[in-house]
């Protein structure tokens, strides 16, 4: 499939309410700029993010997915992100085993103060994915057809 | 069919200048379930809110989406607004089109596209929102303070002064803790007993404080506002209701054992008070030392006691009480340095003592009545070496952390030696001198002017030759080895958590770090709270600190407790997890993952064919659940759902972005 | 050996504690056996023990969670790990089971080549001499083969496989780690799993199942054995296992009845890749 | 079963004559079999590992590989702390680092799997079996002899290689010596370095090391020092006359620990060459034997 | 620069120089500290500072005076394997030809002797060393005692197959510097 002119990827970021979502808000407060193709879904804690959500996102047509939470040790719920870390270390490898490019699925710890890091990370991810083009893997034929129109 | 209203905020020009709000509102009309959409200059303003409320009535909406600033800003505002309407406050979603859209983008076309996407995601989610209701839990207006050191004493007094009942539990037979052992306190050199004993007496006389000495926590149940705590009151063998504390038993007891309070430097009888100023000022019998209790012989104290207080048949008692809040103030002990440091003699040299032993030696009420004498031969030492960081800053043998108080009490020890022994020589080996505190650096400075010699280097070995303790160190500023022939060596050893803290933490559902220090809820912003609601901490149990910091922290913990107990009841967030028992397989994966111990496995009766069987399912304690959702992911079936962030809600959000 | 097993069964019936015993019986095909439910001593004659006993006897007990008498199960090494798995997952109670362990000699199934536990790990009686066991160097060969491919090659490899999948869920039904009351894939209200039959949905199922059982997989290979379309299902779960081995230390699942899956644990010193 | 491959080391054949004779005597008495490694070679201490890392591992590995080939089921015993350290280091690295093992095997031209343990005689005689056997053979207890047991560095350190449980105050040798009836004093220089590695090339610098060790032993009442290493033994004893002149160091006989056991077992002086000591040892030994006999009569 | 030194040491000596916080416990226990131009604590400091300081270290006498007794490592609160650092520093020094004179003489004699006979011969070693290093009278007063009690033999002894040893020694050198 040829990359359409002005193609914009769809990037989904699951962000925990207490650190990364706050960091993203802070980026706004500081009027930092980053690409428009990043969409944040707010969850209470990164440990709320079920790895199945990631598969779902790719299936439904996301070109990149991010999971972000508090740095280890800073979890608002004390231990949530330690489980997140294990889950996604394994899930990332499983996705790669099934052919997903590692750059399409990114996990980062971003604290409530790290607005600049949020900006840099999403910008970098967005640029990477833009360079790679749309994700076709795991996508439902319906969406592929729709875009081909 | 749901009727969703979408309200798009201009936020003055904050949103409107980068996002075409009209287009967003227009686009929203086509989303499934949306029956109404409009824009307004300031949604959060009075007229904005009135407009929304009016529309809800007029359009018969049953849920709304507001496209505005971050939900962290006005979610609470809009929920409050909905309270008076027919819509449940939780039938609301906010699309963050300011902080995460208009403020971070410049291309109006693309920003508008994104705002539409965000609105669509929120609409998709709100369609699955359920009405939720906050519940309130009553608060028992009593506090439990665990640990009767200066931290626990201060916290108990502060809470009691605010008019709340306090139970202070101490495992030893007297309160006072480590501070009662000390001679003087830096940097002011106040007599430790003179400032701590009045507080101890206050505790014993305070009408709101119940003192339980020789007691330990047996089990903890319940949750914030409603803890059920079982306390084991160990047998004292002396009836404290009658005892006048005359001390006759103490003087006549024929059995003498090593005194823990005097750090092994003196002996004590098997019956007696922990020390002269003990509170309560009444004796107890040590069952591990008393000959009557060990082999039935003796019983002299019982014969002598004029009031017949002695009861050898006394037994441990378990009492269960209800509390609204708990303060952990279990303090510390010194590291067992002997086995760790064979190079310092491993404990075989009597004149190599710890800082706490030195405190007893120099204390006027101590075994040598305040004269600094060598434990081996009771002579006055002339050359004394002080070694700092024994067990601290030593990840290999001891602890990686700095024990914080040693630099200062080391300086105090040097000062006291120079003060009490004319012509004495003090050599302090240090790695760094850390004196961050008011008047601390000045105190250290004075000590050096008094004549204390500071040598930068860690001692490698202590050995005895010709009756002298030879300390081999390096003067690292000269890069030369030095050997100091000392008469006595004082090791300023590391603080470690009190024994049993891990078990206690397990009972309370709070976390401890690798060393056993209790973990605070947030190191900067919630320093005296733990991750479990209603459990607070103060003093060294959280990490090494000195007396001023401990007392300050105790006051802080007390104010948190008072704040909690001043309420009659507490609202709990309805956004907690819920188990679908019909699907739950009872595997228990979620139980371990809950940081708040909110999940337990319980057997419920279910019909299976003709018979009723016990089925194990997970149960969630709404008082404990904080709504993190970790359990949701642990559940492979997906039968635990975090209300407000249910699986299908998040999946819908994902799906709707991709449309 | 068969006589010893039969004797053990007879003894079990004699004791009166055991309601029925699950084993294998012959079929009209010489190279096939089928599960046998022995309800009394008379049935014991039907029992067979040969290289075609490839069915797992373990999972049937899940259908009878509240038995009146103990359920007897004749176990090979892999079946014992399956039972251990289900006890760890609190789906079976050890006291409801009477386990006749048999040291396995390898069956007519390719998975047996990489078997690391021919001797049952739990049992009430053991028949046969315990053998020394070693983890096969071939354990992760398939995974490593895929690891050597480029991402696109990997995707294409799996695309071919999942295009075949008919989503019959036989792999799930036979798997001892798939012991939920209601599988996520059968739920319609949450919408985890679309019902359409296409490559994407098949892949979602394949990955989700791998993630669900990956940290508890006992490597019995029943999923691949029952798959009518010959999908290399084990290579997904073994990928998970290999990563668990690499990241959290040597791991084999289903060796004890009190096992904590790695995804339910954490360690402060876990590797940090998020940054 | 007390059977070991035996790596004698270079000193055993020359300067450590007393050690070797007494060791052989004790082994004969308690039925311990030592099988000398056929074609053993010098471990390279103290120069090889200083000059070349691979050489420092390959030289000891060469002997170990031969031991593994000749006596695949026997652990390897050695009496010298330096040999022990080099052999054990080589075995440790070959066992735990596949890269090192590859290098070493290529260098020595034969396979070496590091399957067997390297042990020193202190540990071997410290086992319960050997202790019981020795206890039975003691016929002439040494009474009142005050002994300072000196372990040196390489018998106990580095901990990761030797696995010694206590590196500051080990007690194995004390336990063995107390079988002989002698009293072991508590002192502080058991595991201090005597500087033996630089006996030749840094004589001036290492002199004070010996001085402080001997002084502390004497200050704590020792009449003699026992060692479990020929190099330590020689270094502590050989230059005592010189130290006496330079530092005023007291003179004190230095034995191998097997010597005292052999004497207590009734070995004749000539059998173990007791007169070969640099500092006269006959007087204190004779006194201890006499005291032992007296105590026995009583 | 400093990173290269440190990275190299981390790889070869398996020591992170930054683990050391200069408490001096190593030097305090070191038997040779007072004879060294850089004591063990200073040695670690040199490894922390970078190339120039490291060059100073490999030109020092200290690395040749270390007896390898491991007391420093044993007592180090951060478990820094200082002997391993010194060992690697010596290999670097050898590569740059910076060997302490007496150590070079001694080690050369020792290894030559080893190559020829497969065994170390204390008497010859000492004798030749004393002559070459001009410390002619060192230990002379022990000689009569040694000869009288046959503690040293007059003729050199050989092991069974000295060729194996010399081969091993030659091959060792082929691996070059201890880079793995």
C-alpha cells in the first residue's frame, strides 16, 4: 500500500492519571508543542492497562501505541507500575515475536514534572511511526479497505 | 436509547483560537447517541453551568460530555454541578481539548480533527457509564499509637490534647524508648531525661490516654475509620491495680540478670522497673529470669510484698478494640555489629562499646553514675577513639544508608569525654562529617576547638596489644596509615528498624523498604501517611533521624490523625473495583496484586445441580479499595471491573479513535 | 508396568475412597486410545498403557469440582504438571484427588521429545523408576527460529498460520492453564473478542491466549496436538516462557502445587526497559 | 574415604622439608592416601599471574587438568597457600566463565572441566573424619605449649574464591592443633599478610610486616607460631636473626601445623627433621612433652 | 576520557571505580600502604579521575608492591575488588613497558627459570636475583643453614616434562593483553 499524501498516523497513549497524564497537562500549561496525532486515554494507574488493549488498538487501526506511567517507586498506588513493568516487558516481546515492529509499541516512565520528556517522547514516537508508514499488521480487513478507498 | 449532550467550551480564546469549536460541536451531532451539542464561552462559569443544567432538562439528557480543560481541573466542579440534576454525577466524561490539544498544537485544522477525535472517544465511553453512588463510612473516634518512644509519646499527647481517645501500646514495661537511655541531647546539651520524663508523666496522667505497656499488636483488621486491633497484653505477674511501686521486691530479688536498658553494662533483678523513672512506675517480672517461674523455687517477692500484688499465675490477655486511625512509631535499634565486624574484634574486646553503651556510661543514672569508666577494669580511659559509620554506609556488611544522627552524637560524645576526663585525648575517625541542622555545624566546630581530633578515614582493624586497643586507620588527608593506641573505642553504629516491623507492616498492610523502614505514601508530599488509609507513621520507623525531626514528624502525624477523627464519617469514592461473582473462578491472582489488601477470597453458597456447594470467589472491601485497577488486569476472565474505567469503556475509547 | 497400574487402581477402589479413576482405553484403531473412566474394579480390565496414550487425563477433574469421593487420575509427567497447575490456580483441591503417577516413557507425540519431566511431580503412588531429567536444549528451538526472522517475515509466518485458524477453541478447551469459569473469548458484552472470522480476530485470540497462559504454561503440548489446523501454538507460549527465563531466571511451570506466576509478582530489581 | 590428588608445589621438595616429612608422617598414621599428580608443574606464583593473566591461570590449570585426567574422582590437595590460591583461582574461573575456560584449554592443549574441588590441608585435616582419626593416634600430648596459629592471607582470602566462612578470625587450625594438647592463644594477626610474595624484590618494604606479626604473637603469650604454608613459614622464620638486629623482634620457632601433630603422635625428631628449624625449637617441645607425661601420670 | 578508563576497568576487572567512596578502610588495613607511592585508596581515586591519573597509576611503584593479600577487598564496604584493579593496571603497565626495576628482574628470572625447569628453584632464584639486582649480601646468612639441613638442593631440579610448561607459557603470551 502506498503511503498517502499527508498521511497522519494514529497514536494512542495510555497514561496514568497521577504522573504521565499530569505531565501531559503540564506540557499544555507550558505551551509545548507536539504532533496532533497523539491521543491520550486516561487510566488511574499504568497497572490498569490490560495488554489486550494494545492488541485491540493495533487491530482496530492504531499505528502506534504507548503505555506511560510513574517511575518505579513513585506509583501513586505504591506497587502498580512494578506489575506494569513485568507485563509489558513480556507483552512487547510477544508482539515482536508476532511481527510488530518494536518502534510501534513504546513504554515510558514519565513523571508529573517531566512535561518536556512527554513532549520529546511523543514527538519521537510520532516521527518514527510517520517514517514507517501505516501499520497493517493485526489490522482488520474492514479498516484496510476503508482506507484504500 | 441513551441521550448524550456534548458541550464544547471556548475557554475564552484558550481553546477557540486553535480549535474550531463550532465544527467540533457540529461533528459531535453525528456521533451515536448524541442528541444535542453546543458551544459556550466558559462552561465552568456560573452561566455556563446554568446553561448545561437547563439543557439537561430541556433535552432530557441522561449523560453528558464536556469538551474543555483537563478533567484534573474541573471534573469535580462539573460533578458537583450534576448533583442537583437528574443525571448522576458519574454520567459525565470530559474531553481534554485544552491542555492536550489547543495548547500544544498550532495547526488549527489538525487540532480541530484531534478535538473531534477526543470528543468521539469521550462520547463512546460515556455511553457505557453507569450511575455510581458514593457511600460514607462512619469513623471511630479513637487512635492507636504503636510504640512508646518519644515519637509515640508526642503523637499520643497531641491527639489526646485535641480531645480524642488514644491507646498507646508499648512492648517494653515502660515507655520512654531510646531517648530515656540517652544522657544529653545535641546540640543544646539538654539532659535527655529532664525533657522526656515530664512528657512520659503527662502520658500516664492524661485522661484521654490509655497506656498499655508490655503489650504487642496481635492482629489488625478493618480499614480507615474502622480498624479492629487485637492487642496482646503480656503477663506482668504483678497486679498494677494494687501495686504502689514501693520497690521492696526489686531490692530483695536474689536473681540478677543482664540489664537490657543499661546495654549489658550492669545487672538488674528479675522483678523490677525498667529504670528508675519508668512510666508506669511499677515493676514487672521477667519470666525468662524469675526462678519461681522457671523452676518453682524462690517466690521471695510474693512473700515480701505488703499488698500481695505478685501473681505467678498471671497470663497473657488478648483485647480487641476499635480504632479510627493508627500511628506507627516503632523506632529503631542498633545494628548487631559483632558478627558483621570481626575486624573490630567482633565483640570480644570489652572496651569496644557502642554509642548507646557510652550513653549509659556517661549517664548520671547509669551503672557508673556518670563516670566514664572502661567496662573491662573500671579505670578511666585517657585515649578514646570514636569510629563513625559502623554498619552505616557499608552495603557489603551493614546498611547502605547514612544513619544521620551519628555525626552529631559522635561530636557530642567527644565533647562529653573532653568535658569529663581532664587531659583526655579523643580521636574521631570519620568518612564525612554531616551536620545539616540548626546549630549543628557550630556544635561540631566547638567540639574540635575543645580538642577532639578528627581523622578522615575508616578504621580497618582493632586489636589488643599490651592492654591497649590499637586502631589501624588511614589518615586519608595525609595518605598515611595511623595506629592509635586507645583505652576505649566507641563505635557509632547504624540504626536498623525495630525487630518485628515486617510482621507489623504485614498486619497493617503497609510497605517497608529493603531495610525494613516503613514506606511513606509520598516521600515529599505525604511524608507521614502510608499507602493504607488511616495508618500514619512518625519517628525513626520511617528512616534514621534525630530527636527534633522525630518530634516534628510526630506532631505532623498527630495533626493528620486529628483531621481524620474530627470527621464523623468519610465519603468513599465509588470508583472502586467490583467482582462479578458468577464468573469469578476464585484463582486469587488479584489478591496478591492489591497493594491495599482490599481483596480476600471468600466462600459463597451456590447451587450446582441439585446441591448447594461452597464456591470460592474474590471479595472487595470498598473501604480499602483505592481504585487503581491492577486487579482488573490480573483477572484473565475480566470479572473484576473498576467502575468508571471498565474494560468495555476503555475498549470503546480505543475503537472510537480508530473509526 | 500395566499390571502395576491396574493393581494400584484396584487398591484404590478397594480403599473405598475413590469414586472413579481416569485412564486410557483402546479404540478400534490400533494406534489410538481414548480416555477411560473406571467406575469400579470391573472396569480396570479395560485400562491400557502404551505409546498411544497421548490424551491428557488431567483436565476432566475440572468438570467435577465438588466430587463426593476422590477422583482418581492416572498421570504421566505432563498430566501431573497439569494437575499441579490447576491446584496452584485453586481450581482443584489436592484432597479431592487420588493421583496414580506413572513414569512416562514418551508417547507417540512430537512434544515428548522436549519433555523435561517424565516422572510425575505430584502423586499419591508412583509406578516405575524415576528417571534423571534434563531440560531439552531443543526447548526454545522453534522460538529462536522465529527470532532470527525480520519483523515482516515473522508477521507473514504467523499470517499464514492464523489464516488457517478456524477458532474452534480446542486448544483452550484442552489446556490445563485455561481454567476460567467463562473464557474472555466467550463473553459478548465486554467485547474483548470479535466473533468475526478473519485473520485479525484470529491473531487477537492467539496473542491473548498466549498472554493469558504464558506465565503458567506447563508445556504439555496438548494445544498443538488437538489443533485441527496444525498451528504452532506452543511457539507463542514458549516465547513467553523463554522471555520469563531470560528476564526472571530459570522457570518451569506446574512443578509445585503452590506456584506463583511471574506476572502476579514483582521484584524491585526487575530489569528496567521503560526508562 | 580419605583420598586426594596431591599437588606438592615447589617448596615442599626443598625449603619446606619439615612440613613435607611431618605431613607424610601424619597421613601414614591416619591412613590418608595422597596421590601425587603425575607431571605436575609450578603454579607460577608469584610471577606468572603478575605478568600475564592467561599464564597465571593456564599454569595451574595444566596441573589440575592432569589431576582430572589421572584421578577424575579425587579432590586436589595442596599444602601451600600460594599454590592453593592460584589453583583455586584457576579452577574457579574455569568453572564459572566459559570464555576463560576456552582460553585456558586452548593454551594448555588439553580439556579441563574444573569438576573437582581444590582443598588445602588445613581444611582436609579439619574435617570430622580426619579429626577423629588424628585424635585416636595422639600418644604424646603436648602440655602447656602456647601456640599462635597463623593462616596468612591466601588460605582464607579472597572470600569469593576460597569460600572461607571467617576471614578475620578463622578457627580451623586451632581446632586441629588443640588435638595435640597444645593451647592456642587468641591473637589478632592470624590473617595478616607476611609479605612473602615480595621476599626477594621488596625486602626492605616487607620486613616490618613480619615484625608486627611476631610481636603480636609474643605479646599474646605465644611460644611458637604454626603455619599452613611453606612460604609463610620460611618468611616468618628465615630472617628472624636479621629482624632481631634491625627491629629487636623477639625470636620464636615457626612450625608447620602438621609438625606439632606428628610430634604428639609420637614421631621421632629425625623422622620429621625438627632440627632443621632456623630458630631452636627443641627446648619448648621437650618441655611440652615432659609436662604432658607428668599430667598423664597424675 | 575518564569514561574509557572506567569502562575498560569495569569490563576487565569487573569493578566499577565509582563504587569507591574513598573511605580509606582499604589503605588502613593494607600491609604495604606505608611503602607505596600511591596507597590503595589513591589507586582507586586514580581510576576515577580519568586517563591522566590512570597513567600516573600505571607508572607507580605501588602496583608492583601489592602483595595480593586481598585485605582491602575483604574489608571494603562497597566490595570493590581492588586487587583485580591493580592486576589490570599491571598488565597495562607491562604493555607500556613501565615495570618497577626490581620486579622486572625478579619476575624475568622466575619465569625464565620456570620455562627451563618447570619448577621454581628458590636458591637459584635468590642467588641470581641478588647478583643481578646488586643486593648481593641479602639473605646470605641463611645459606649455611639451608645447605646444612638440605633445605635447598645444590643442583636444579626438573619436573617430568618442562616442555609442556614452556609451551603453555608461550601460548599464554599469544592471547596478548588480558582482553577478553
